[in-house]
């Protein structure tokens, strides 16, 4: 029996997390689910968006499945996602971009992964006002040890997943120290993995080439802000965020999540796509070594997507079904 923390989150979070838990349980995985709370919904009960009890639960179980949490724009509380990553030192963010049969997208057959440093850079939470809010300063921090470990993670990931090439994405031509430090470590690390091809590219050129020739890429490794942007860009290449999972990995804990927002405008309407968080659940099962169970869910989801008849409206506007109906279709495939 594996104990896993689950965080329903805000908006559509509770419905899609319930769908994922139901499907994962049907895989045969023996799981004890431990509920915890975060986000806007936790403010009223706990007085803050990230209760100490939630951090304690994840630290104890070491694995969590998380729904989307609302983050106010401009003002309000700090991003729960950023706080979780920094508090638990979840330094590696893994974002697959995979085109599925039956899902309309720009590049059928595309299969690449963005690996993002998750705790430093311009998300270091070092922002200040100057004067009477007349100017704002944001400080980016990259440490050599963190740049080395994310590059090493990317090459180890490439090796263990039979990937052929790692591309380090940077802006060292302008940010000669902040981004240059990352590039130095990427080049040094690459020399230790002669079996994996390596190249480096500047961020703006990479964004253009991903749109024009995405099949040139395999594993992309980059810093926090660039990774945040590129991982959503690559999701757009394969059909959008509805099928975009993410893993946040560290030495002591791992959080798997749907990377899209909480979509409060459609909460409670039984129309949210549970695909991203189910894919995150597949990643979680593989992380736990539950490979047969992960394959059962993966095969069922691929078949439902390929059939295209029992998917939500964002995937099939003509005959789209609700969240619960798509979940039932997945369960039927697994019986």
C-alpha cells in the first residue's frame, strides 16, 4: 500500500482530481489517499494558501497529486506552485509535450520534453518597490550547484528514457553572468555524457525554431522563467494545456499536477478535461515503480483519445462529453 497526498485545489481542481483518483484506483494500484489543501480554497479554513499541514503531509508521503490552484495576478498571495517547489526543494520540473492520435494538433507525432530548473532564477521571490511604487526591481539568482544539478538531471533523464539529444536554452549573449553560469554548467555536464548529443541555443531563436521545426528538439533543459514559457509553447504545439502534465521532482518529495489553471468559470459544470491530471497520474505511477498500473491507464487514455467520441468538448467540440462521462469511458477501457 502506497500513501499519496492529494490536493484538490481550486475551481475545476476537485472534479478532475476525483476523476484521476478513480481511474488510478481502477488500474489496480494499491493506494491510500491522504487529503490536503492549498490555494484560494484553503484561505478561508486555514488562513493561508499553503497550510503547514499540507507541507507536512507531502513531506511524510513524499508523493502528491495536485489539482490547479488559483494565483492572483499582480497582488494577493504568493503562488502556491512556486512556494511548494521552493519549500520542498522540488528543483526539476518535467513537462512532456506529446501528440496523441485522435487529438487535433499542429505537429502530429511530436514527442519532446522540457526540463526546467524550478527553484531559482527570476522566480527567487526577490522583488522590491522603489520610492512610491515608481519603479520595481526583480532580482534573479542562479547558483552554480543548482545549475549543475538541473543539467545533470536532464542528461540522466535523456539516458534513462532513451532520448538522443539535450538542448540547453539560455540568453548568455545578454545575461552574461545570470544565464552564462547556466550555460557553463550545461557545457561542463555535457562532456560527462558523450553518449547523449548536446547543443545550446538562445531562447528567442529557440522559440522561433520550436514553431517552425520542433522535430529538431528532444530534451530541452533551461532556467526557471524560460522553462515556464517554453513548456506552455510546446504544449500548444500538441493541442494545448488540456493534455499537458507536469512533474516537480526533488530528493525528498515529488508533486505531479495538471499544469493548466483552475478555470473557475467552468467549475462545477462537468465539462473540464481530466486528461492532464490523469497523465500526471501516469507519470506518478511510473515514478513509484508501478509500471503495469501506469501502462493500464496509459493504454486506456490513448484509446479513448483516439476514438474521440467520449472526450470533453475542448478535444471534440462536436460530440464532446462531460468530465464524468469521459472518466466512465476510461474505466470501461480498463475493465
